[in-house]
C-alpha cells in the first residue's frame, strides 16, 4: 500500500502577495493553493497511492472564511471521489482557543465518506492489497498546557508513554504522522520558538516505529534515513517571501519498503525578489535611472523567467537619483513580462552627508554662501534656480531681524 503525505496546506495564507481574481473574486493565492493540492492528488493517483494524509494546519487562521472552507472542502471531496482515503491530522492553526473544537471537525460530524479527522492522538489500522495490516498513528499538535503537564519534560514523557501504549503488541508496519517540533530543528525554522510551552520531541520517543512524518515546520528535511525514517514534510505551498527559496515536496511511502520512500518535487508558483542597490556607486544616473533599473530587470528575467511569477522589486538609489525615478515606467515594464502579480515596489534613497564646502567660511556673504552650496548640489538646473530664488527671498526678509 502506498501512502501519500501532504504537508501543512495553510488555505488562506499569503493573501498579502495575491490579488483578487476577476472571474471568481477569490484571492489568487487561494486559487493557487487549490490548484497545487489538486495537482498533487493527481500525481498520487498516477503513482498508485491509496491513502492521503494531511499533516495539519489546514487553514492559515483559526477562523477561516467561507471561501476558504469551500475551497478546501472541494479539494478533499475530489480526492475522496478519486478513490483516496483522506486522513487529516489537526495542527495548531486548526485548534480553537476557547472551545474544544477545531476548524475541520465538521468532516467527522457529517461522517463524510472517505474523510476522517484526528483532533486527538489516535490509531488507524488498515490493510494493503495483500491483506497485510499496517498502522497509522495520528498525532495532532500538543503543547505543555494542553497536556496539563507542569514542565515540557513531563509532557514529552506523557506523550512517549501514550505512543508506546498505542503500538504495544501491534504487528506490522507502524507509521506516525504528526504536527510537532523535532529535536535538531534549526532555530530559524521553528515557527513557535518564542513559546515556552512548545514541545520539542527527541528521536527516542519514536522507538518501535518504522517511519515518522512530521508537519509544523515549513522547510522539508530528511532528519533520519535509518529506521525509523524521520522526515519533515514541509508546507505544501510558499506562504511568504521568506519561503521563496524553499523546495516544496510531497512524500510517498510504500508500506512494504519504507526506506525506499519517494520525495516528489511540487510545482508551485515562483516568488522572485529583484533587489538592486545603486546607492554605493560613484555614478549618478539622473534621467537614466529608470532605464538602468529596467535593464537590470531584463537581466534578471533572462536568468529567472518572471512570467507567471509573483514579483517584488526592492531598489536603493542615491538621494539625488530618486527624483528621476519613473515608477510607472518601471511598473509597466515589469507587467509587460506577464507576471502573475507585482507586489508594491519599494524604491528608496540613501542620503550621504556632504563634507563642508571649503569655499564657505564664517566670513562668506550669506547669498554667496548659499549660491555656492546650491551650485554644488546634483539637482536639475530648474530645481537649483527655484532654490536660489527662495533662498535669496528668505535672506532678504531676515535682514535686520
């Protein structure tokens, strides 16, 4: 039997880098996430997968909109209709704060055929095509407070005992799919590193298991290739520009040969950040700054096609060049490359303090000093003329005061 695992789906995430779709009025990222889910399901069907397990964090927030609920429901209903048994592990984003329920409980309440949700730690025993049993242990998110433990160490011990009891005397392959943190996880990849209640599970808690597939951390990583195989699935999609370089994958396990697990790259919409810094160059571009930016955009596009991508442009220029930047010209140039969405551009200036002009001293006439200073600026001549006019007027008005 082949089991397909999809990492945290986060339906409703990344709206800030999406746009409203003209035809459906849905956020384009919600449409992207739905399309990614469906493509993965199709690939699972072609690979002969029979069971689909979701690692949790189905929705981005604890209060998903009706559009997000409808979109996810259509995805899992389609998967079930194609013959997949769908199993959902509850993540921390799916749990309500004040009541004992989750955002995905409705599938259990409606007894939706082919779809089951695990809000609590549980076991599901299935049989493969040869009648051989294998056991799925589903482990939703838990922290110290949820386990009523005095310390994190006490909570981990309680989980270890509960897991051991679940698989005691169980014959056959044992696979755990959960939504918790693992030891040896980089601090930068820990989404809840600020929480004193966050549990970090040691590998020895998984004694007796053949494989452990864990959600919660968004970056895919194989933590152990030996028994038990331990894998972070990573999130299904790129939820922010912080994940622009993440490789998104899905995992297929064959219950007859766990260590030959298959990692399949997921095709997701690319996120590209074009970051240009001209502030440290000696050259002033003035009227040519917009053309220079567009030329560098073309060079970036040659290396990484930005067609159909979500793009962010960050530019730093000298203060004297900022006046000449034609935002609309740059925006039109990027959009002409048929990007999916252009995030609001960030074009800022760097001001360098000028050393005191040696031609200006305490004895220099006020008007002459101001003229010398204005002429040293790199502003256009028409701006310099206006500055000179206003400066002379202020100096004349202030005489004798």
